[in-house]
C-alpha cells in the first residue's frame, strides 16, 4: 500500500485522484476558506466561487498554453452529450462530419452525428479490432465540404493513443480527449475544439471541459436549445445556469497539483516511465502477456493485455484483487486485462503492478 | 453562530447543506467505507457505487412514497436542460404544451418549449409581477390536444408556491420542483414527471432528479440524441454514461438526514415553523417590511420582502452581512431581500434572522 489503507487504483474512470488533493478537499470540506460554509454551499455567483472558477481557467490556460483564440467551458453531460452538441452546433446541412474510428467511443460519437446530419468515416481500424491508430496518410477526406474532422485522442477500451494528430489545412479538428487530456504536451492552437469528461485526468465525474476556438461560434445555427448552444456558455462564463460547483473546485485542485508536479512536461515524463514499467514487464514475459495494441499505437494511459487462457486471466485478476489492485479487468468488449494509469496514479502503484505481473508470469508459465 | 464558524446561510441555491451530512462526507472523503479510495475514485460500475445509487433511490422512494408506476433518474444539466428534454420527448407535432407562468423559471421553460413545438400559456400572474399563484379555476386549457401541463411548484425569485396542484383528467402534469421538492408531503401519483436540480433541497449542484411515470416512455419519438432521451436513462438505471457520482453520494446522505429528522412530514412542520418566524416578524413591523407575495401564495422556501427605501435595504443587507447572515439580497429582477430557508437551513438561523429583522425595524422606523 502506498499509504495506510490506500488502494492501488487502476480504474478506467472515475479513477484515482491525487492524495494531496483529496486531503486538502477533506480539510476544507465543511469550512471553505473561513466562509463558514462548504464550497458546495456557496452561491455560484459569489465572489468566492467566481475565484475558484477563474483560478481553474487560468491554471488550465497556463498548463496547456491555451491561446487567446480559445475559450474554456465547464459543462455537464460528459463526452456523451458533446457527441450530440458538436454536430448540432457545427454541422450545417450542406456539410459532412468526418470521423476517424479508433474504438467504441469514436463509434458512439459517429452514431450521434448520424442522427443530426451527413457523416463520413474517413479512416478506421475497426477490422483489426482497433489494435492501432490509422496512419496520418490514411485519413482521406471526401470531396464534399467538411464540417469538421473528429478524432478520439486515446482509446480507453483498446489501449491505443494517437502519437501525432492529423492536421489538414482549412479543416476544423475536433478531439475527444476525455482519457488523455493533460497527459502530455499538445499544441492547442491546432484544435478547433477539445472536449474531455473530467473523471480520468481532471477530477471527479460530472464536469466536462471544453476548449473551443471562438471563431467557431459564428457557425452556430439559430434556434438551438439554449443549454445545447456553446455560445450560451461562452457568453455567461459557464454560469448560465448553476454549474457543478464542487466538481469545478476539485478540478481546480487537480490542476494546482499538476502544476506542483512541474507542469505537463514533468507529468508526461512520469507517464512514460509508468507505462514503460508495464510494457517492459510484458516484454520480459516472453509472450505470457500479449499487449492488445500494436507497439506504435500504445497508450500511456490505458495498458491493455491478454493472458494465454481465460483461466489464467481469472486467476490473475483474483490474485491482483487480493493484493489490493483495483480495476484491472478489461472492458467486456475485448476481455483480458487493463491497467488505467492516468496522471494521478502514482509511480509506486505501477512498480507494484509490474512486480506482481513478473511474479505471476513466472509462477504460471 | 450555530456552531463555531458556521454561517447563517440563506443562499438561494447552491445553498445550505445539513452540517452532519458535511461532517460525514468529510470523514469518509479520502477513504470510503474502507475501500482505500474516495467515493469519487470508485468506478460507477462498482458494487460500492451501485449500493450508493440504489440506496439513494430507495430512500427517495420511501420519503416521497413514490409508486411503482414511476422511475427515479439522476441526470445532469439542471432544470435548464429539462426545459428542452421535456418537449423533445413528450410534445408531439399535433399537440400543445400547456404552461402556467408563475415566474422567471416558468418563462424559461416556455421559451425552450417554443423552439421545439406548439405551446400555450394557460394561466399567468405576470401582470401583477408574479405576486401570486393563479387560482386552480384560472387554469383553462385550450381545445387542442394537450401534450402536458407544466407548472413551477415554487418560485425562488418571487417567493410564491402552489398551495394545491391542478389536476385535470387525462392531462399529464409536469412540475419543476427544483426549489421545493421534499419540503412537504405530496402525492407523486398525480404527476407524470417531476424534476429538480439538486442544489436547493437535495444536495450539491450537478445532479438533477427526475421522477417519471413509466407510461410516458411510450410517447418518446424516434431519433432523439441518446443522452436527451429519457428511455436511455431508464433502461440503464442512470448509468448510460458516467453519472456525477459524488453528487449522487451527497444526495443519498441528505436523504438519510431527512429520514433521521422524521421524514418529510416532520420536515414540513419544521419548514412551516421557520417560515412563520419570518412572516410574523414582517407582520409585527407594521409595514416596515412588505412581503412580495400575497398571503395565500407565500412560499415556505423563499421569503421575499422589501423595505421602505433603497437606502434602508442597503443598510439592512450591510448590517446583516456583518452579523454573519449570507445570501439575503433579493434577485436583481425584483430587488429587496430574500431569505431562502430550504430544508437544511436550521431553525436557529431563522430565529436569529427574525430577531435581527425586529431590531433593525425598531431602530429604523
């Protein structure tokens, strides 16, 4: 155990949060900054809460080097609601929404867009059970006018991640970064819209971060439901209606923690170290563990692998559970095992898992 | 102060939470029931979290005596998203959505419905600045087929509340109960849909409770965005995508607390006692304080009143602030003062406010 009673949490989301963040939240839960109130009891229009919101936006801007051309929003409904909001706002009747399929979440995004407009699958690795990310050259756009190009930057279920992003002149790139935002440095200016449910790398569930190029707002059609119109939330600084105030507060603490770790650059180095521990253990196992993803598409957030037989998988998961590892069962759609090693999962947890993997392989070869 | 450093919180929402609830949440924030994880770090598909969700549903069912004909959902987006989801799901092209206007929130609900179908205002007290609730006889439905009849059960800004609900044979009654759910006993079977943002009487912001008559599901048209279709959430027990897990946990604790107080009947008696303290102080003031609402429409949740001059209002709010009262300024649309005295506001806070109101009136007549 990392500290007394602390689980080795490899949950896919909601997932591990930094212990110092939880401890600070605990400390000030009943009395936030001497207001005599919990942060949950503050009015969302109070000075105290506005400070929390502003601080979260400023810290995220600093960490991701977000340019002035973009606006940060804190919304509700998760990535799943973004799947619909994106085509509602940015897919005109004469345009095609271009989707790259790299896993179940891309498929869900496409399914929602299809209900609302014309779409095209411009690259897909579905036929090989999403073991890899398409090569950038394989992303071929149709001749029709494109509304946007949509990708899923990291695929939690299959354990794959884009190494480099497509960049096509004149085409708005939209990315679902729910499972890898802030795991590494990116150039935000290349994206017209980034969205991410908070419950993996940002905080608790119930907050969705959207980073939106303001130019896009011009494209929003009239008559949309107010809550589903991005302009509503830009105009009101995410305070059109009552936002999930506690979630935004937790997110602001997680961002502070990332800054204290040395920012995204330092987190990225740590993430590579963590992922390497597990991938190396698999390599050492001489085929006992088989990674689901091809080497060049491997994720540093979700490490997916299979064992030689279902019986061994069951035994592995059972013993892991007894040793205090949580959340290692693979998603039901591909089976096997998965270790989600988001930013807040400590190096020590990955070290412990690698040791366990080595021991289990040696004992069961 | 009620306890050391505890503010007298009269915020309109987010608002006061029961102190024992906050203390319990604080105690188990880092290590939930010996899992070695925070409740925020649990998978939403784990046994531990499913127990939280089930417990919340069972306790709410017990407290409100919810019949088997109805389903409880925990959604995101607040009442504001319900304003759109209701007509999307339950207003067919040949039907009219009937709205009673009793304040700003009713107006917003109507505005969103207008974007999506035909509507009619079937009663309104707008002309008298929403000082009262229409008489039940004044609710006159048009001859067209009615999709539903929509009311706002309590009006936070104007301080009015329905004493009795309209009940029209064959017409589905839908109520926004964001600001008074669980403040008193109601007959849930008379409603086809009840919805409530949690941040007033139920818990923190970021969770929306929907109590839905299952028969209504038959009326949902095809092709709706998955997240905006009530059936999605009924079928998946509110776990279609990651729900706001911490919010649902807090809500379950608040429901436990209501039960410990003696249930809704006991809470209702306490709420009448609290409201009476403030209304009686106004009566004693011989016109120094003027309630905004007419006597028969007065809310037991939001007590709104004005003082003789703007200068006195400013002085009242300033002195109140110095004495530790929070959130007493009236909404900008009607000015004056407002004390929101939701379930979790203790009797002692209302007693202290009544004393202060008496003293201020005596000193400034």
